[in-house]
C-alpha cells in the first residue's frame, strides 16, 4: 500500500529522516514507534502529500506521491482515513456534521445517506445514536477520540492513519481505544498505520512494529521479533516495558487485548 525508498526529511539542521526505507502491506496493522519529535507524524503527512520529502521516493499503491498533481492528491486522500492526534473535531459542528464532513466534501451523498452512515460509524465505535446531536464540548476525551475514528472510517477508506490515538487518555480509555482499533481492523479489513508512544497499545494491536531510530527504520518486525530483539537501540527504547512486552507476543491479539482491558477495569 505504501512504500518509502531512501526518504529524507529535515527542518534546517534538524534531520528527521535519512535514507529511510519502509513498506506497509495491504490489510496489516503497522505500529510506528519512536522518540517524541522523531518524525513519525511528519511521515504520515508526507505520504498524504501535505509535506514534501527532501530526498527519496514515497509510493502510494505504486504511484509516486511527489509526482501527483492536485487531482491525484485529492484521489489519494479520499482513500485515506486520518485520526488526528488531538481529534481535531469542529467544535461548532454536531457529531453528525463532524462524521459526515468528508462525505459532504468529497461525495454526492444525500443528507439521508450521510445520517445513515454516521449512525453506522457510531455503532462501529460503540457510541449511542443520540450522540449525533451532541457537540464535541459535551463529550469526554475518550468519546471525542471515538468520534474522530468514526469520522475517519465514514468514507470507507482503504487505509487508516492513527496519529497518537491514545494520547492524553486515562489507562481505561487507552485500553478501550486499543480494543476498538483491533475490532475495526477485523470488521473493515482496512490497512492501518498507528503512530503511538504507548507500547502496550502498539504491541497488542499491531501485526508489525517499526522503530524510527536515528532517522531510519532499521528495526522492524513482528511483535515477537521486536520484543525479543537484542539490538541495543530497541532495548534502550523499550526500556522498563521490555519485560512486560516480551510476554504479549505469545498471546493472540484478541487475548492480549482482553487481558489489557481487564487490567484497566480492575
């Protein structure tokens, strides 16, 4: 779905990516982890053509993003659902209008169809139908995140980008969002890329984990491979979480998530 070949990106003397290679495969969930400010979110924006790479090639479904005109970029973005770090809901709009925003902008869907799809998406994220008439200010942090996810999947994207989907949430809400992401992956069969600093979410939801270190993705693999890696950068980054994470790869994804949710409830 997405391929990076020798990608570089810098802001002045601050180098975020250097000769970076990475592939995202269809129908997988890939977690991208790394230090804060290392360039993980910038990477998502470059794939969408919102920022330009300084070097290298970014391919989306085999087409080079850097060569796309505005029509091509618009077509690309219609295939991508984006869950923003701070949920980015429009405070002046109801939940219904927030979820239906992309449908109104990019499709010819009728108001009746948008309402029906919004109800369907609320069901995906476990929120009651009556919340369609609420405003974001009336929702909790976890509920706002859920609405942001509902908005991202409303256009039936082929790939979903989650930019720090659990940031700022309490442990119980983090576990619920992780369960939600895993459930959506099973229902929608979309490709998912999750940028996250929460290691338990990454190692219970993702099929593969890629560590962005020193501007490159030299360390990537299955949850088991990363958790059991002896590479010094991996061990240093995982730090105190390493012992706990080493237990998770031996569980199925569903078992690990259930265990995480039960722990949060207790």
